[in-house]
C-alpha cells in the first residue's frame, strides 16, 4: 500500500511539473501573440504606405509610356490583317489535315479489303485445284 502511495505521489509530482511547464508555455505564447499582433499592425501600415508609393510610380509611368502604348497599339492594328490571314490559313490546314486523315482511314480499309479478297481468292484457287485433281483421278 505504501508503495502505491509513493508511486502516486511520484506521478502527481510529475504531473504538477508538466502542468507548470504548460502554464509557462501558455504565458509565453500569450506574450508572443501580443508581440505578433503589434508586428502585424506595423507591417499593415507599411503595406498601405508602399501601395501608395506603387500607385504613384504607376501614375508617373503612365505618362512616360503613353507614347509607347500608342505606338504598340498602332503596330498591333497593322498586324491584325496578317493575324486574320494566318488564322484563316491555319483553319484551312486543319481542315485539309482532317480530310487527309479521313481519306487515309478509307485507304487503309480498302487495302485491308483487297488483302482479304486476295487471300480468299487464293484459298478458292487452291480448293478448286484440289477438286480438279480429285475429279481427274
């Protein structure tokens, strides 16, 4: 009985130690949370400021690049007829490829039919020759 009590006291002491460690971890975590919340606030403010700076830079670049944007648009407009021709030719190529595939498939079937017909003709010829030989005897 005393050994059980000693064992239980030892377990109790161990568990109390674990509880103290957990409570210490909780306090430390709460402190970390407060620090991290402050950091988040500071970083959020910095982000807002940086986004404002970025917007200013974009606005200044719009003015500087407006001439280039116009030139790019003009070039694209010049290329549109060519792009339409390319797309038209590409469609024609795809159509012809599809037609080719269909004809190739039909050709393969015809070749297969011819091979089957030749085989059947050969078998009939052999069979006829055998019958002629038998009838000649």
